[in-house]
């Protein structure tokens, strides 16, 4: 019985680690088609899961694959 409880608890903890947190800022429509060349590292949250670093929030949100972003580079 103890082994079942430990396995269930471990499963819950590991599944929480895998989830992608919600972005602080969401991209809005219409999406930008032209961006300035300002460098402001941005960590974008992809629609399919995962993250990708872009040079600015504008360039991140110009991609349809991005749902939102956090300011700053992506954690390593």
C-alpha cells in the first residue's frame, strides 16, 4: 500500500514539473507584420508547448506559433 501511495505522489509531482507556466503577457490580434530592430530578449510560450527565445516581444508575437511571452531571456 505504501508503494502505491509513493508512486502516485511521485507521479503528481513530476507531472507538475513538466507543465508550461502561463505567460505574463498574451499576444493579441492583429499580429504585427513589421517590427523595429530593438533588442529586448523575450521568452515566448509556444502554442504547442515549450518556449523559444526571440529578440523582442514584437518579433515573438509576429509568429502564429506563439501564444504569449515573458520579458527577459528564457531560463536555461
